C-alpha cells in the first residue's frame, strides 16, 4: 500500500487526466498504463545498454534499434528510433511531444512482438491514445518522471492503488457519461426549458423508499 508522497504523485497524475476531459476511470487507468509502459521500455533498455557497455559486449534483442523505424508501409510513416524513446521525447515541447506519441510512439508499441499473436498484441490491437492536449500530456509525463519506476514492489503497489481508485469510483457513482455521449443525447432529445428530466438513480431510490414506507390508512 502506497502512502504519503508517492500517493500524492499518483493522485496528481490521475486528477490531471480527469480534469483534462477523460471522465471514465477505466480510460484514465489505461492512459496512465500506456505512458508508464513507454517509460519502462526505455528505462529497461537504458539499464541493459549500461550493463553491455561495462562488459564491453554488444546489446542484443533491443526494442529500440539504430537508425530509422518504419511505423507503417501504407501510408509510409517513419521516424528515427531515438524519437521513440522516453528519455528523448520527454524533453520535446508539449505540442511536439503529443504529436510524436500519437503518430509514432503509440503505433510503435502496438507492434512490439514482431507480429506474433500474443496476449499483448491482442490487447493492444484496438487501443487508442486519448490524452487530449499538450498541456495535460506534459503534466502527466512530468508526474511519471517524478516516480521511482525501478522499484518493482513500489510499482506493484502503485498499480494496485490505481485499480482501487476504479473500484472507489464505481462505489461512489463516479462513472460519468462521456461528454460526446451527452452532446449526442441532447441533439437527439432537444430538451426545452419546459421539459422535466427523470434521473434514473433518483427514481430508483424513490421506489425503494416507497416500498419500505408503510402505506397510510385513510
């Protein structure tokens, strides 16, 4: 269980994404997970590169190779491998960093596994990077940078805490309707000032209270 400073860091990251417009707790968790995965990929290779340099041997099985990475063939999308690495792109200007992740980094991590049918590839197939603005992304990246992700025990506690926030959100009724769904409903229903809106939760509560209250005898 995390406490104190680490808990505050995680809460700050969560709140940044939440107030940035992503109101589904599950989606918030997914977006945090994607970014943490990007950082862990680079952190692991940095450590492997350091060990290889000490031993004086070439590093094999690298995620990030040298030169140009072809993201897709049709249309042709390519970038330098170094731009896919957290230690490089986290220094980009926020707008450039968001574009870089959307166009190159996120599509790249979805292809990890050399096209093999793995649990990872099946999970990532239909995923979408949804961080909405450069400002939100910059704050989240800074927050993740401030976390010690090399301690596996701590990171396990962090993820457990994030899952706990999803459970708490459900218990507290905080699974909010996404804004685009609200807009669609408004356009379909076209409510006016003379209309009344029936809240399903409130209606259910009233029914429960009526069942529990003895009827008055005339």
